[in-house]
C-alpha cells in the first residue's frame, strides 16, 4: 500500500489527481482528506503517474518527494534574489579589447646601421 500526501494542494486538485490516477491505472484508491491510499500499483508506477499529472496540468512549481512508503507532493519555492549578488556583478560583463594592429607602423621599424647584429656562438666544452 502506497500513500500520496498532497498537503500543498487544494481539494479540487486532489480530486483531479484521483480522477487522473483512476483513468491511467487500474489500482484501488481511497481518499482521506488530502491523503490518497493506493493499492495494487508498484511504487515506481505511482511516482511516475503523479509526476505525469503534475506535468500535464502545468504544475511545475510542485515536485514529488519520495519517502519509505509515502510520496509527498510539495511546492518548490524559488529562492529570493539577494541584492548582494547584484552589487558584486560588474556593469559590463565583457571588457572591450582593441583589435591588434594589422601592419607595423614605420616608427616601430628598427633600422640597422650597416650589418645586422651577429649571432653569439656558444662555446662547446
């Protein structure tokens, strides 16, 4: 016997869940308030059906929490954004770097007087 706790749901949503489960499977269901007792179905099948119900009804703010023999439908509350993160961000995420020069400017050309410098020979020992 598997239990589904839907404490975060309204009574209408719980009745919709029971209708969905009876249409999709052939197990026995008993409702007691916001608790549904299910017999005749495997745990994995119950979990997948509850997740499918959440997905088809666009209830993405809810999730299924699995415990020993109980599945609990809980509401996921997104964390509030903190102002501290916004302060740490730089206003311009990318630093503009000037493009590299395409040609060497004449003032940077080294002029040799006479011959180019000779290479130094290493002494072999």
